């Protein structure tokens, strides 16, 4: 039986041209998986992604920060997480931060250029009528009233009623990562399901909250898993996509995993930009694995980054990050404001200008 000949790999620039001509979902999942598997020239992939980033975001980047509003003691079994009580990682459970502590964190984030502070809790979620929910509602309200940053939250599973209460207090965006593909998810989490996460995201969207949904790379997933995650995010039509790269933590099931190479990380960023042309794609945990290639994350299509302290893993200093942006000629963009109309980068295959939809 004769072996099948694989079809030629389409050029990334051809997809960029189609996207700028109005086909936001032009990149199909099989081709996306091939790019993520290492097929095709990385520089060509990055150049196509950079066309889309500059058309959508120009010289502006989104900066955000997070704070551990409730540290440690989470009952879930996510295999990458240092804050799960199921693993011996040296992270002790703490009580919720007081509103004045959260306000101080917001002021610090604002002074560093962040336009949003995410309140993160190491919990399964916030039950209706619980003290935990009351703590976060009070924290969100404190951030809103202080006015230093927007109030975002990553609080696990919450009901529509709880989400509505948080929104009323001033929450503008919910983070609820899918982590990986539906197929790979059971390899890293067994204590809850993919569909539970999807439902929380859909509830937030229906209530008018912006959604921040991404994943972690380097956990043992395949290129097809990464492509599956990207297309899932496109179908959900989320607003922001944080890309995290595994920082292995001693005591967790994923301890000892080798990080992705810097070139593979750039390939992930660029492929996700082609798959998700309108979303704010920003780098969070593990971006230090890029090493000396860190500034190339923007050429690969990233439109933002998380600055300041992470939850349990290292980050660069804020001064280093702000100096990098200044040297690159990039400036901060306030979270939640509409995108300006930006000029398309000319291309021989896409001579006519086009504007991607303007969203908050």
C-alpha cells in the first residue's frame, strides 16, 4: 500500500493576510498543530504573528499584576500547583488578605504600570453566602473604590449568583484557565472536570464579565493538545489569553520536567497569535525560560505580560521589565479600553487595509 503524501504546509503569512482581510478563524486546527510541532520556519511564523500584533495593538502592551488573596491549602489536585494541600511543597495555608492589604497591592501594581490587579485564591471556589465569598467581594470593592487598578479575580468555581455579586462590587474580568486540551486535562487534574471549567467561563461571559482564559505549556502535552486548546479558546471567544510555561515545583507530580526551549516557546506564542488574532495574549509564569530571547516574545505576537510578583514562582524585577519596554519603544495600554484603529502592515498578498473588530 502506497504511503500517503502529506500536503504542503501553507505559509503563515498567507493566513495572516486572510485574517487581516476579515477571516479571523482562517487558521485551521490541523495546520496549527503542524506549526506547533515544529514544521515550517520559526522566523516566518513570527513575522506573520507580528503583522497581526501590530495591526491590532501597535506599540501598546497590556500590563497586569496578581496577588495571593488566599495562599495555600487548596483541596484540588492540579499536578502543577504548589498551593495544593495534597503535595508537600513548603507552601503553608494562610487566611484571606484584609481589604487594606489588597488595596495596598493595587496601589503598588498601579505605580508599576499595571492597569489591573488579579485577586487569586487557592480554593476550589467560593460558595454562595460563604465568608470566603464575602472576603473577596469586600476586596474587589476596595480595589474599585481606591481606583488604582481594575479588579480582576481568579477564584475557582463560583455560581452565576456569586459572579453577579462580584460584578456588582466592581469585578470587571474573571480568570479561569483551561490549562490544556480537553484530551490532556485528565492527565493533570482529576478532582474536577473540563466541563466544570467551561461552565464557569460561559456564566461569566453571559453576565457581561470579560474573560481571561489560558493554559500552561511544557506539562507533557502534544502539539495537537496545544492546537486543541487554542481552538477551544477561539470558540469560547475569550478576551485575554495568558500563556504560562511550566515552572516545576518540588513536591508536585510535575517536578523535574524540563522546560520548553526558548524557540519552542516563541513558536507557541506565534501560533496562538495566528489562531487568536483579536485576543490580548500575554505572558505570565515561566517567561523567564526565554532567557536572552525574552524581548522576542513581542515579535512573536505577545501583546502583554504580567509584571511584579507571581504567586509562588520567580519573575523578573519590575524595573527590568519596564526598562525592556522602554528600549523596545513599547508603551502600556490601559485594560478595558477599546482598541484604536491601527494601520495594517503592507504585504504583497494583502494590499488592502482592514481593521479587526474593536473590543474592550
